[in-house]
C-alpha cells in the first residue's frame, strides 16, 4: 500500500503539466470564439453600407440578407461550422440606379467591393480572435498554480492557440469556390413563402438568377425601377400540396402558406385511405378556402367520399363527388377558376380491404386520361392529377398544338418539386408536404409545397404568373423558397417525371 501512494503521486505530477496545457488551450478556444461571436463591422460601398458578422454553430455558408424585403440568399463555400453574414443596411439610391441601368459591368464592380469588404473584415476578425485567444489563454496561464510547465511555456502555448485562430479564420471562414446554386430564404417557419416580400416591396423586373451579378442587378432594380410586368401583390393565389402521408404535423404549414386562399391537394393524403386515417386528417380541410382534393394511390374511394361529406371539393374523372353520392359537373368553379380532376387509376378500394394496388401507370391508363382531357381543353383552367406519368403523353400532344388558353396541371406522387411551362401548358408539383410521410421522417426530406399566383385580366380569363416552390426543414423550421416567373418564356425546373425510391409508406 505504501508503494502505491508514491506511484499515484508520481503519476499525478506527470499529468499536471498536460492538464495545465489543456486548460490554457481551452481558454484560447473560448477567447477566440467569444471574439468571433461578438465582433461585427460595417463597410461603406458605392451603393450603400453593409454590415458583416459571423454566426457560429451553423452549417457553413455565406449569407447575404436584405432587411428591406426580409429575404436573403445563401451560398455554400464556408468550411467552418459558421455562417459569414453580409447584411445590407443602407442604400445609396443614385449609385444603385447606375448599377441598374449600366448592367453587368457595374454589378461586377460592386461585387469586387463586397469581396474586398469581406476580406478586410476577415483580416480584422483573425487579429481580434488571436488577441482574444492570447488574452484569455495568458490569463489562464497566470492563474494556474502548477509549477510545471513553467510560466513562459504556458505563455508559449497561449501564443500557439492565438496563431491557430488566425489559421482557422483564414482557411475555414473565408468563402471558397464559385458562388453558385443560391438558396433564397426568410427567417422563421411562419414565413413559408420566402420570396413574397420581394414583389411586395416593389414592382421590379429584376431577375434573381444563379449568378451573383444577376442578383446584384435584381436588387438594384428592386429599389429603383418601376414595374414593366404585372406585379404579384394582392393577386389571387392557389396553394399546391400533395403526399401528406398521414403527417398531421405538416398541416399547419399548409394553412400558413394558404393564408385563406384555396388549397389544391393532388393526392396521397393518407397511407391506406382507411376511415380511421380520414378521421385523423379532417383538420386538413380547414387549411384552404376551399379545400380541393383528387385521390392518389394511397387514398381510397371511401376516404374520398368521407372528405366530400366533410365539405371538401373532391374531383374525379366522372365529375365532382357529391356528399350524398353521385357526381356533379365535370368542371367545377373554384374562386372563378374552372377546375377538373382525374383520380389515380390505382386508388384503393374499400371493397378490397384497402389493398395496395401498386403505382404503375399503363398505356391504357394514359389513353383514358388523354380521351378525358381532350374535350376539356379550352373549357378548363386547372387540371389536377396525382401521377405525372398519367398525364405526360396527353400534355406532350397538347403542347404541339398550343392551347388557346393557359392550362395549369397540378401533380404530385414523385415527392420532387418541379415546374415545367411550355406552350401555355404549366405543370406544377409541390413535392411532398408531409416530408415523405410518418414512415420516412428519418430520411431528412423537407416539407415541400408550391404557391401559384395568377391574374384574371377579364371575366373567364386566367393567366398564371409565378410559382413559389417552398421548402421547410422539419427539424429547424427554417423556410426557403424559389420564385419562378411564368410570364418570361419557357421554364423547366426539376423533372416533372422524377421518381423516388419506393418505401413502405410513401408513393
């Protein structure tokens, strides 16, 4: 026993220097982090003043945020788990007008100013982080009463910690690579249409493209230029959703996005279409005024009848399903728009015990849809169908002749967002509003929906103007959106026929 005590004291003496070094390094880490977290600065550019700061403990990105219109754009390229934030604080109107009228050359110059401002901010931040690390590390070195390592060595460790912070800021916080593939966003899950403020703040023809120059030009025109196209403020909207798959948590997102406007639901509200599921999902009917529904391959004839009895507008190939049975007109008026719908050929049947009938679409199914759609062209504004593959051959033929009036085709099933607009035939798929459904929440799929803004220039007229593709992360509630204008020529976003792997409770 007496021999063990000296050995224990010897081990303790040997570990004390290691512990002292660890304490000094920890103090350096805390000091540098406090400096990075607390420091912010402003830079004067030719077009205004920007604020710069760093927000740690996020997925690495460069964020540019515009409080004026409450939206921002996010780029990948920051390696550290932090976001380098650039916020537009003031705008010099005269200079911005010059950018808006001169074009890409002036925008490139502004981009150079922003790049220089970020570089200067990072240099100052690196020095401050090093100073904070050195100060707190030195304080810890002095406060430690351990005889070893000696004080000068503890100071040397603090110096190494300070130098490490310079490297961290220079290597990990500085944006790398091309700033492409932007994601537009707004703060909070209660702003499901992140880009709505862009049009609300001005009547701008500026196009928000993938290139930084295009974004600068778009911002300049937001501030300066009167509209040369129809503004989207105070215009009617349709909220497009599908594939809830029993995820009742996402119902609130639909309601907030709709904000009192109609909701068009393109199938797969449930997983099997049983009465129990339908009862649990009845609150979805209050998300839209009205709530328009077309059955998918995970819904059933029984659930469709229950929804019609509860007040939903249920569209089928035979006409609107009436609450007491039977069918009404083939074309139904919804907020002045003429709508028709074609339920999934694989709709489940109560008489078969809600058995899964698969998801395959046959050539006979496609022919039946084409025969149904042909006499409706010109008489209908919106067609709702669950499977894009069911409608695709008919829509290809329709685009070859170009209908006299725009036709909006609302789709679901693929769980992938898509917008295809050619020859006045517009396909819109909002993705999966249930984030894949209750059986797939671990897949990390975002909640997805779409909002279509349209114009009625005359009685009976219909002009779809824009689509907001909205995504909300289920874990964080952070919303992002991309606005696609439909009045500027052909559009292809995503793949209208995209498919996702089959799963136990999706598709």
